[in-house]
């Protein structure tokens, strides 16, 4: 009987030592939390590759080209200048409405109206490109 208890104790000690070696290990399938919808979030979800696929990159380049075409086609004068300054297009730096108003010597609210009108024109024109592409 005594030998059995010693053997069991040795097995328990060996198991504890082995467990300590693996205590710091984690697995990709381990659950690390829950998202807003109540779904389990695993480590592999957090480590997923967020890089765009080639077709997404090509699609984005096509849309950018179309946006520049639309910008040249429908915007003129101050509208074009304001959009380029506001969003850092055509080699310009992004600027605030206040900075643009100061530079163009117009009110910030007028810059806002110009921007809104120009963006609506661009939106309508870009919608035409997506209809043509379908």
C-alpha cells in the first residue's frame, strides 16, 4: 500500500511539474472576451490579417482615379480649390475650414457651404461611375 501512495504522489508531482512548463502557453482558439453582440472573441480573431486583398487594392485605385476624374469634370474655381485643400488632394496638405477661410479671405461658414455643395456634386458624379461600372 505504501508503495502505491508513493507512486501516486510521484505521478501527481510529475503532472504538476509538466503543467508548470505549459502554464504560459496559449492557443489560437482560446477565448479572450466577448464582442458587443455577445459573440466569443478568440485570439485568432485578433491576429487575423487585415491587409487588403489584391482585388480590393485594385478596386480602390480605380475609385480614386474616378474620383479625380469627377473632381476635374464637375468642380471649378473655389469649389475645386476648397476640396483639394480640405482633403489634401493634388499634392496639397489637409487644412481646416478655418485655415482655408483665412487663406482665401472668406468666412469659415462660406467655406463650409462651398465644401458641402462641392461634395454633393462629387457624390452625384461618383454615383454615375458606379452605375456605369455595374
